[in-house]
C-alpha cells in the first residue's frame, strides 16, 4: 500500500499554478518579457516549477516487483501519459493549422507531426516523463542507496555539461530533468518524520527562499540552475507543510489532484485569453493582463476538468 503524503498534492498544486502563471507572461501578440519585472518574475518561476514536477514524480515512483507488475505499470503510464499526450497534441495541432495567426509558433503539418512523435511537441513534459520511466524502471532497484544514485546523477550531469545530447525522443530533456527525478526517488527512501521536520524548519525555508531569489541577480549554468531548482522546491515545501486546514489548502490540494488535466487544458485558454484581452479588448497594462490571463487559464481548466469527469470517453483521453 502506497503511503499518502498530503504535502505532495499541495506541492503539485503550487507547481501547476506556477506553470499557469509562467505562461501568463506572454510574448505574443505583445511581449511582456520586454518589461523588467515581468521578465524577473517569469525567470524565478521557470527556475523551479518543472524541476519540482520531476522531483515529485521521482518521490512517488515505486518500481514494479516482477514482470507482471511491470506490464501493469507500463500500461498505466501509457494510459496516463501517452494517450493524453497524443490526444491533446493532435487537438493542439488544429488551431496551429487552421488559424495560425492565433498561435505563437505555427509550422507545416509534416514538421508538426515530426515534432509530436520525435521531439515532445507542446506537451514535452509528458513525453520526457514517459522516457524517464522507460529508462529508469528496469534499473531502479540498483539505485536505492545514496552512493550509486549519486554516481548516476553525477554521470548524467557530466554528460549534460560536456556531452552532445540529442533533442530526439526528448533525450536532452531526459538529461536535464532526470537528476530531479533521482533526487525525489532518493528522498523517498529516507523521508521520515524527522527528515520532514528538519526540512520544514524556518531557517531552512528562509535560506532556500533567499537562494531562489538570488537567481535574479546571479544567473547561472546548468549546475547553478539545479541549485536554484532544489532551493525553490525546498522553499515551497517549507510553506505548504505549514498550511492549516482551510480554503487555500483545499484549493491547492484540488489543483494538485488535477495537475495533468490543467496542464493539458490550460494552453487552449491561454490562446483564448490572448485573443480576448489583447486583440479584442486592447489591454496592455502588464499586471492586469497577467492576472486576467492567469485567472482565465485557471477557471477554464477547472470548469473543463469538471466536464471531462462527467464523460467517460473524455475522462479516458484526459488520463483520469
């Protein structure tokens, strides 16, 4: 029986809200990255939000104990990752082909299909996570101890820094994010109440927050960015474990329970929000625009997720 950790859903909620907020700093049809505060906030968000997802995926990963369990787990990953990836990638392809003026990046059909099948497409996170599961599951039992796991992380980092990784099959994304998955996997082995208490201490939380904020003035390399990502994850862990029962905690838990669906649906509401608020209403004030786009993505994703849950076929396509 897998143990339930409330902080995992809370952190997933933080991560998906950070994704929606990060996407709200649009570059088309107007470029909010030309505004300094928008660029800095966006930069801090992008330091930790996707690494946090991979870290949580590693923390929740349980290797199968036999061939039958492996087949069952693989089938679950295909249903939860690959089917939604393909369904929504093709759905995302429609506006890019039919109304290219609405999207930031349009491409010919052949190039778009190549991107979907070989390079991760618009939903690269799902593609990369599936590649990680394919590669790591057969060898996971060899890396339960700190030393071999640390050596594997070191090898990946060295190859990422000094090698020539290909983008095909999201191999570059695999190298970029596998260390976070392994950090989460290793943490799972030693995550006791004592460890949780230490990680949640105020000095640890404040120090990790300061490290994350330092990314504003000290942009770094791959290794330094890894430090920022881990610091950001630790900072928000320290915040969520202190949340008392109430509306905000419940809202974060709700978002955390439907991160996949929000991730799949939000790009469509991002396009809708850009058209309505920029092209139709002509809003250019950055703060108002970011808030409006963020809330549109969030509200639209919540409503559509509720609808998807009611229809069996759509629920299946959305990985529920």
